C-alpha cells in the first residue's frame, strides 16, 4: 500500500478531502522524523512505537580493497509494533 492508497482509503472512510488528508499524513511523518532526529521516541498506544536505537562501533571489511574499516557508533530509527498490532497481523 502506498501513501496515495492510504490517502484514498482515508478519504473514502471519513469523507475528508484528499488534500487535507495528504497534508495531515505528511505532517505526521515529518513530526515523527524530527522527533527521532532529536532522540525523542514516539509512542502510539495500540499501534506501536517509533524508537531510536544506538548501534555500537564495529569493525568491518572492505572486500574490494582487502582492508578493515571501523564503523562508528550511530543511531538508527526502528519501529516496534504494539502487542495488539502484532496479534491482529498474525491472525
């Protein structure tokens, strides 16, 4: 399902015009991205959590040059679904 499909589905379900729905969805995504960029987790009860995970520094290999490189510690975004979300998807 694409963003356009989600906009169309919300438009059909609620009757809100597509431009308003699209602006709302894009605003939601920007808010989540900016919160995660500021190391703030986003919790949506009954849906899940968008959290920032810290990856430790590690040593890797550059196969083409046969050298080792160090990948520094960094943060990555992650999504952890709520228990009710997991149950509904499993069934």
